[in-house]
C-alpha cells in the first residue's frame, strides 16, 4: 500500500488515519518512548526562531506542533490544518486544554491546496506527514507559497534506514514490533505495517534536502534525531 500514488494513496491514508485517530497519541508515545514530544518542540522552536507573524502547521494531526507554535511569544496566531475531521476535533480539544484556543485555529483542509493567499505566514511546519502525501513536491510547494519571503519551512519526518548497523538494529523494531504494538494497542496491525513501509518509500535525508533546495528553499539544513530514524529539515524562502 505504501507504493500507492495519487488519489488512491490519499483515500488509503485518509481511511487509515481516521481508523487510528483515537489511539494516535498513545501509539506515538509508545513507538518513540515519548521522544516525539521533544522533536515536535524542536520543530516549533526552529520554525519560529527570528520570525514574527502567523504560523501554519500542515497536516497537524492531533495538534502537537501547532500547540507548541502557539506558545511562542513572537507567533501571533497559529493555524493547524488536517485532512480529517477526527484529527481536527482532537487537536481542538487539546488546544482548549492547553488554554491556547484563542490563539489557534484548527481546521480541515488539504495540504496540496492550502486555502491561503501567497505570503500569509511567517513559518510553516509539517510533522510525520509528507511521506503520506500523494505529491510530496506539491505539499512542500504549497508550504513555500503561503510563507513570506524570509520565512521558514521546517519538516520533521522519519528517514529510511541505510544498509548499515542502524538498519540491522531498527528494521526488526519498525517492521516487527511496531505492527505488533499497533495490533495490541490500536487494534489495527495493517495501519502500523504501512508505517515502516511508507518510510522505505520516502526520501533519504540528503535527498530530501536536495529536493527542498530544488523547490526554491535557501539555506537548507537538516539534523538527524532519534538515532538517525528521524530528520528535521529547515529551509528559508528566498527574498527574490
Ligand atoms: C502521521 S500523522 C502526523 C500528525 C502530526 N503532524 C504529528 O506530527 O503528530 C499524518 C497526518 O497527515 C494528515 N494528512 C494526510 N494527507 C493529508 C493532506 N493531503 N492534507 C492534510 N492532511 C493530510 C493525516 O490526516 C494525519 O493526521
């Protein structure tokens, strides 16, 4: 299923995330031993650094990165956008619990066609979602389009394993233990079998950096996290 393309991929992904939305946060805590929380804080920190204005978190899921962005004093308002109503409802509840509901708008929408004009935001983030998009290039181009010149795009995403020692260590966890936890905790083994396969089909971090530069971002850099299983990429929209 990870090899699906276009509208078929979008339908598959939407169906998958609506099935697991209720257990999504718990599964993330279990799969990353809570580390995803720190990575998301770092994503919001990097995206908002030196920026003033509005922020958007694309494919916000249950809202973690959007909520982190809303805590930044230089961010005046945050939009969290996701394809699925189930995710947006949970994100909204979490924003209220964090006393941030007035500084965040959680909304449904398609990352491939953002309902905002050019140059609307100071920064744009996407966490663990690009590899699920029917077109990664289109999703990134939309993030670039809606930020102002000089604004930042930050992408947090799982990275495919190389063939070295890390692959020997992490492949059995990704392809064996994660689907097992998915079956036991989320009652959905197939959703959590898709996850490691979707990572195999995604760009290695250096290739993703090249793609971001090719799409027009400047000063593209990335940092590996989680023993190299995750990468955080950052780029700046050109002033030209
Ligand atoms: C793995 S979750 C990541 C959620 C959140 N960003 C996080 O870091 O926890 C992927 C999310 O992408 C959303 N998604 C998939 N395709 C999308 C699209 N075309 N537009 C907007 N959201 C999309 C799914 O609904 C899901 O909530």
